[in-house]
């Protein structure tokens, strides 16, 4: 019986760091650069935009959880069910919003941890889009959000 040491098996943290480094290389350094004033504007107003989006997003998410729970018995009576993807989608959305909420105070202070939480939120959203097979959102939305994130990464210390 062979046993690999845990040092030879990549862990999630190492994989995320490797992905971050690769994305930084291609989206932060090799991709066409946003003008510096655009980057500064994104860093200055980005947290406020995120806050507004979160405020707009949270009530519908909570109502979807409530609506799903309320409609489940009626859907079962009608012979339908709220499928597994419905609940999984909501969980991915909720997880991304939680990461964005955690990021906000740190983004206002321009802390690197805030940027990292937004990066994780973008990855969670990407996985959610993949699970739901929302391929256009997966490709375009993820690429755009990651491009912007890696363009402004250097502003967070």
C-alpha cells in the first residue's frame, strides 16, 4: 500500500494561489491595461458600487429562499419539485454575497484581504454559473469581473 505524503498533494489554498498567480499574469499584466485614472476611480468607487449592489441583491435572495420554502409543498402537490439546482444556485449566490459583505470594510481601507474576498466571490459566482450551465455568464461575466479585479489588484496592500 502506497501512501502519498500530504506535502505532495496540492491543497485548496495552494491551488487558489496558483490560479491567482496565473490570472494575475494574464489579466493583470499581459492583458491590455486600463488607464490609471480608470483604475483609481474603480478602487475609489468600487466599494460603494458593491455596497449598492449588495443592498439591491439581498432582499431578492432572502425572498427566493422564503418563496422556495413556501412553494415546495405546493409544487409537490402539483407533481413538480423545486429542483436541486434551484437550491444550489441560491447557495452559490448567497456565498458570493457573504464574501462581498466581508470584503467591504477592507475594500474601503484598500486592504489586500478585501481584494481577495472579492476574488473568491468572483470564483464562487463562476462555479455557480458552471453548475447552472449559464455559459455566457460564466465566460463573459467571470472574465470581465476577474479582468477588473486583476487590473486594480496593485492598489490593495
